[in-house]
């Protein structure tokens, strides 16, 4: 990248320190060790497990007919024929 000095002369700018060739491998390994993505995946797994348990409870309790009726009425209200 090039920049201009106060005198208007073009000067070359150095690459950021974290992008230099000597720091590229440690920067990549540090990025791989971050746990942000793991937390999101764990939340998704908990949500999926809770959904499966909720569906199982609703099926076992016999409330599926009421929810099916509710879903049909919502669909009919949103998409009238």
C-alpha cells in the first residue's frame, strides 16, 4: 500500500505486524485456538436437544392435536385460499 507524506511524496507503508511473514503461522494457530465458534456450536446443540425433548413430551402427553389445530389455523390465516 502506498500513502502520501505531508510534502505529497508517495511513501510505501509497511504491512501490519500480524501479517508479516514471520508472524503469519503464530497468528493462524492463535486464530484456530479461539473458542468463539465452539460456543455457538454448543448453543446450537443445546437448542436442538431441548427441541427434541419438547417434541417428545408433547407427543407423549397427547397435546399434538391441539398444536396441529393451532398450526393449521395460523397457516390458514397467513395464506388464505
